């Protein structure tokens, strides 16, 4: 909650004419926003462009943020709506998601490889879910937003957000079960040969 209070203070400064204060908000949320956009299906380049455009829109509409939701939730709503809008228009600038991009995170090459494989597998499974399921899962579990904030961002009633999360988790669980069964079958085939 302290970050939200700080966000509100920064917003007040920006609205009072300190334009440079907005850079603090950009620094605070750029990685998170980029990650969200990747998660909902934007390619690396598109996620960078969409994040930049989202910050521009947020800056231009900053007076419209009245603090009913956190700045982060408001920012994510702008990003998701912008992504959907571009997707609907089938903009030639919006490419399909490249989920196989290089992501170095681990301290050793082995850990990097294992994390990358796990991440890629999760991205593959997420990409098979309907867009609304991906969005609510990412907002809840990677951005740690409340049901109320997710409801405000997506425009879904709260009970629908909860149902959507439940169904999304069930679908992911089913996909993981199927992939494990497939792996076991492959291993069995290799052992019998």
C-alpha cells in the first residue's frame, strides 16, 4: 500500500507541473508492464512499443486517475485495452507473440536452461488459453492484483473474475496433466526399444 501512497504523491506532483516526476512512475512500472504485455500475447518488440504508448496515454490522461484503483491497476487497464484495440484492428505493426525469446535469469547455465524450459512451457500452456483467462491469471498471480482491481481492469463482474480464474487454473492443470502423461508415454516407448 505504501507504493500506492507514493504513486499518489508522485501523481499530485506531476499534476502540479513537475513533469519529470512521471519518470519515477515509468521506472517503477516499466518491467512489470512489459511482462504483462508479453504474457497476454505481445511479441518482444510489440511489448516494448505498447508499454511506451501506454505510458504516453497514462501521462495524457493522468487527470482522469482519481485513485479509485491503484495506479498500477489503472496503468494495466490502459495497456490491456490498447493491446486489445490494436489486435482488433489487426494492425500490421502488431506481430504474433514470440514465446521462445531468450531470457537469461539463472546464475549458472544449467539453471538458466531449466528456468527457460519451465518458463517456455508455462508460456506455451498460457498461450493456449483464451485471452480473458490469460489476462486474469497474469493480473492475479504475476501482478498480485485484488479481485476488485481485476474486475475494474477487465470490466467483468467480480463473480465472473473468480469463475474465470477458477476455470483458467483448471485448464492449466489439465494441460499439465496431459503433458506429463505424454512425457511418460514417450519415456516408455524409448525404454522398450
